[in-house]
C-alpha cells in the first residue's frame, strides 16, 4: 500500500475524541494533584513557616523510629508550654494554677496527636500524590511531548509529499503512530488505576477520623477534671 493512500491526506494526524478526552482527564488529574497537595499541607499547618518544615519531613526516619515528631512545635505544644509554666508559677494554692496545668497537659497530648496526623497524612496521602506527579504524570507528559514532535515532523513531510521518498514519509508516520500508541497506553493505565487515588483519599479521611477520636477523648478527660475542680 502506498504511503500517500495510508496517510489519507489532511486526516493523517488527527487525534480521535477518546484520545483527546484521556488527555483532558490526565491534565485535570495533574492540576488536581498539585493543588490538593498544596492545600492539604496548608490545612495541616496554616502557619507558612510550619508548612515549609512539613514539606521537608522525611517520613522514612519516622517509620524507622529515628524521629519523635515532625521536628517543629505544634501550636498546641506552644500553648501547652505557656499553660504549664504559669500553672507552676501560680502553684497549688489557687484553683487556676492546677486547672492551667490540667489543660496544659491536655494540650501537650493534643500536640502529639497532631504530630501523628501530620505524619500519617504526609506518608499515606501527600507522598503518594507527589510520587504520582513526579513519576507517572511526568512520564505521560514526556510521551505526549514526543508524540507532538513526531506529529509535527510527519505533517511537515506530508506537505512535501512527492518531493520526498515514500520511505521517509512512511517512517515518519510509523514513528508518530508508535509514539501515539505509547502515550495512549500510559494515559489509559493511569486512568484505569484511579482506585489507588481513592484509597489515598480514604487514608486522608481515616487519619483525620483517628485524630478527632483521640482529640475528643483527651478533651473529655480534661473537661471532667475541670468540672471536678
């Protein structure tokens, strides 16, 4: 079959609707991953300085037990320090001093629970999204860029049809088709594996649920103490 028949004139490099839709979904996924990662870190740590530190956490050291916490003071810990300090200064003679100490201890516990939330979310939600962005999505962008380059090369040669050997045009078409197939396959695989992203969202929600459960228990205990006083 002649290359001139195979390329089908101006229709040679048109991308079908399914391919375009996959490309759109991959683009949305890429933008979603970047913005959700940033907003999750902001949610965990509204303070900009703490956000910077959170993004630097090495989760492996936490897994190996080499690190007690995320390496920066939680707001709850700072409040706990102030309450415990003034509770000691006031002493046991008045009600306010011991009450401050009780609440200070509770805030200290809350800061530890918040440490755990930060680590869990980073390890089981933020890090997997970062890996998705750095590996799979970047690889797809590479394949799409390569495909586009080969499409432009084929279109250029197609316009010069008759002036170039049929073999050169055929090779350009084959290279484009090969790149298109690889790009299509990589996008399809990513979109088919979206159950992984669902499980990561589940991990985010589970970490928050566990945090709020523990926080509720801590606050209920200190509430009872305050009522007794």
